[in-house]
């Protein structure tokens, strides 16, 4: 069996390249200490690609993404490109790559590291040990449904969008959710608004049908308004949650902030499985390009490093190595090191580079 993993790295803009350099360290370490062979290609996306090619995502980069086993992305955008026409803005590159790769399942973990429990605005006992996974459908629903627009009807302007899901669209995200639940705590909560929206009546029906193939998973359903309340009241009642594009957009940001630290949050977006069970996949931190701190070596690299750990777990079936990286992150934080964004009284403030180097030292101690 070949151990070569083809990874496309797209550092992007702002702090993207800075945090990506720290991931590179981790990849080098894995190659040396764990005999993992990464075949790394680097590419341009977003503003960096606009500067070079007047195009936020070239066909070459897209072809590299399609040929890779997994893509790791930093972040795109920044004030330099704010005045660009809408269809060649940096963010268009990101939307295009997600669409072309068919990434319909967005995985957003909300995990509270013990050492950072104080960073949450919620009480310690509510969030301590929190570890939930939100699955957001990413390519359907109201953000894409037709018809859409703003038009005048009988002299009055109307704005409208369409919330539509087909059975196959619901089924494929439901299958990812049940698979995920099987690998975790075997509990899945599907979030909808089936008391009001027919589209989510169908959603609930399809989820129920898929559930028959996963008898070990305990399935529950919740209306989205209640889910929002429960997420802040008692988030630990959840393990895996699955929901529509718009509900997931809102709930995943809400869940993310239970942890209180944007610089710590990874994400993954997965596409359909091929005949060998391999999925197209893109991994990226939840945060943006942070132009306010770019170039100062103070950004937190841990969100991108944790995104890389997700890559190991979900694209390469290397869950043990993913856990190793997550443990090293725990230990670096326990040791009192903090980048500025997660700084707490009595801790040691470190740069992006020192955080990356210290993580490698912790990895060394773990093996
Ligand atoms: P942002 O996430 O870039 O920054 C929000 C705040 O959090 C800033 O104060 C920033 O300094 C801080 N921050 C973010 N990541 C950090 C890290 N790793 N370490 C320390 N501090 C961190 O969001 P914002 O300011 O709304 O957007 C800035 C640019 O990024 C815009 O051009 C926006 O379009 C783009 N963006 C790109 C995303 C992506 O590539 N996926 C996602 C969100 C925004
Ligand atoms: Mg959002």
C-alpha cells in the first residue's frame, strides 16, 4: 500500500501563509517521526491568485485540487482587494473551489480545551469538556434554491429565496452524519423546522429512513429555535448534530463561540465518496485572513494545525496521529503558552513561530 498522501496547500492571504508555515513543521515532523510521506503541492488562491493571475482561482489550481487527496487552505481576502468587482473578489475563489469539488458536508467541531475553559462567556461547568460536531449541509437549501431575486410585483418590490432540498441531497448528508455518529458517541440530533417548513418535513422523513441502516445510533430531532436555546443552555447534551445550510451556518457559529476562541477552531468540508470510499476534502480554519494582525507573527496557528489533524482523521484514516496532534495542542496550552488572541492572566504570550515550535516539542514528548 502506498503511503504517499497528495496534499494541496493553499496558504491564501493575510495570516494564511504564516499559520500554514507552522502546519508545514507538523508535516515535516510526521514525515520524519511517523514515516508518513506527504507529496505537497502549493498553490495560489484568493487575493494572492488575483495579484498573480487576475483570477481568484485558476483552472490550474482547481485541477491540482481535484487531483489531490486533500486540500488544506489558510484564509482569503483583505482590504487590498475590497474594491475588486464582485466576481473576481478573493472570496469567489473559495466559493468556487468548494462548489467545483462538490463539498456538500461541512464539519464544524466545537471543542473546549481544558486549559481554555475560561475563554468562554458561559459558565465553566456548562462548557468544560464540551466536544460536539455540527454537520452543515453546504451546497443546497435556501442559499442556492431557485427562484431567487428582487422584483416588482404590482408596484411593490419583493425579495425572495427558495428553500429546497431533494431526497438525494438529504440522504447523502444524513449518511455522513450517521457515519460520524458511529465513529463518535452514537448519538445524532437532526435539526429542522418541520412544524413550519415542508422542505424540512421531507428532511426529517429521509433522515428517519437512513436511520434504519444505523440501528446502533440513537437519533433525535429538534426544531432549530429550540436547538439554539439548548446549545447555550446545556450544549453537552449534544454529540453530532446535522442540519440544513442556513440553520447550520447560524448554529455552527453559535456553537463555535461556546468555546470562545476563533483562533482554535478547525473545519472540514467533504464531498461524495468515490468507488474506493475516498472523498474530496478541503480543510481550513474557521477564521479569516485577519488583516489587522497579518505579517506580525502573532496569529494563532492552532486552528489550522487542528484542521490538518482533521485531514489525517477524515481523509487518511489516521485517527491516532490526529489524536496525537490534538494531545500536543492540549499540552502546549497546559504548559501556559498562549498567542495573543487566547492570552490569559499569568500565561506566557508567544508568537506564531514559537507556538509552532513548542507544539513540535510536545509532539516529541508524546512519541
Ligand atoms: P477574521 O476571522 O479574519 O478576523 C476576526 C478577528 O479575529 C480579527 O480581530 C482577527 O485579528 C482575529 N483573528 C482571526 N483569526 C485569528 C488567529 N488565527 N489568531 C489570532 N487572531 C485571529 O474575520 P474578518 O475580520 O471579518 O475578515 C477579514 C478578512 O478575512 C475579510 O477579507 C474576510 O472576507 C476574510 N474572511 C475569510 C474567510 C475564509 O477565508 N474562510 C472567513 C472569514 C473572513
Ligand atoms: Mg457563517
